[in-house]
């Protein structure tokens, strides 16, 4: 009898213990009675009817992520490879939503299969209408297309999509090489155009500078020539005045004007000797030569006096 009481006591204790169910934070428990949905247990300690109510499934209401890899073909028959990350969660904690999550799919594996195939189909349909050269610039448009078609479907399953990211978009190796060559050629073209513009600017500025230098040099030469001409004219004018004044004074002093000419002649010879710097100067030193020179000087003085 004592053993029977002990067995009954243990069974009663086990039944009592099985009446309490602990649900972890971030999850909810779906309770069924004889296989039919009954109610939802919230996080914490819960009571259930032993042997009648059963915990069918524990559902996490936390965010979940999944990585996707798939291929699509563009309108011009180029293969595009995508790597994406999907972030999703249970839509809310309402009873209807939890029932959809618990009973729409047999298990988590079937749900993930349907989710991945839906995303792949949406992206492939969108990419099939675009050309290979457009894909890299349409990352945002692809994401918007997925969200537009997936939100309603996920809501029917009890979930909602928080975010989707296209982490990598690649092409076949040959396409990548050709794209690299196109980029390189465009860069070379831009560099050549920039170098040409720089060379043109340099040549233009150099030509402008050379033209300005020639212009300035010509103006300076013109001014110098004018100054030299004016200086020579003034010199000749002063010489003429000096000779005329000297001849006048000698005439007033009853001196022969030829004495003045002889003095000028000797001063000229002295100047030639001092400033010649080793050059050879040939002079007609004869009496006839000196008389001829004197006559020329006298003629010059008379012309200046008439002027």
C-alpha cells in the first residue's frame, strides 16, 4: 500500500508540474486541444490543462535575417549574380497573425523555401526587362520592386519585411573584363581631353605672352629710335650754334676763321686717337687734303649762317 501511495504521489506531482509552462521572452506558444488551435501563451509562466492542452509550436517574434544568392538574366542575355540579405519578423502578436504563422506552412523549412523563391522570382522578372548596362544603377529600383510585391504576400503569411539589401551584384568574368576596358578607355579619353585642353591653354598663353613681348619691344625700340633721333638733331643743332657763335666772335676780333677750323680739325684727330681703341684710321695729312677739308668746313659754317 505504501508503494502505491508513493507512485500515486509521484504521478500527481508530475501532473502538477506539467500544468505549468514557461515561455521565453521574445516568443509565444501556440496551444492546441486534441490537435485543434485553442489559445496563445504569452512570455512568462503559464498554466495549461495537463494531458489535454498541448504546446503545438513556439514562435519567435524577434527579427530574423536570411542571406540569399541567386542568378538572373537581363534583356540582352547577360547573367547577373545577386547576393541579398532579408530582414523580417512576425507582423504582430495578434491571435490571427500567430495562427497564420503557426499553420500556413508545415515547418520553417517550407516557409523559407517559399520566401526565397518569391524574392528570386520578383527580381528575375524585373531584371529580364532591363539591359546589362542598367542593372548597377537600378539597385534601389530592384529593392522597391521586391517590397511592392512581397509585402502583401508576407502579411498573408503573418510576417512583414523590415528591410532587404542587395549586398553584391556581379556579372560573368568576360562581362566584367569588358566593363573594365570600357571604363579604362573612358578614363584615357577624359585624360587625353584634359591634357589637350591644358596644352592648348599653355600654348595660347605662351603665344599671348610672346606677342605682348614683341609688341612691348617694338614700342620700346620705337621710343628709343625717336629719342636717338631727337638727340642727334639736338646735338647737330648745338654744334651748329656753337660753330656759328665761335665764327662770329673771331670775326669781331679780326681773326681768320680758318684758325677755328684748324683747331676743330686737330681736336677731331685727337678724339679719334683717344677713342679709336686700337683701330686704324687713315687721314689725308697732305696740305691739299687739309685745304679741301677746311673748304668743306667753311661751306658748312656759311650754310648755318644763312639758316
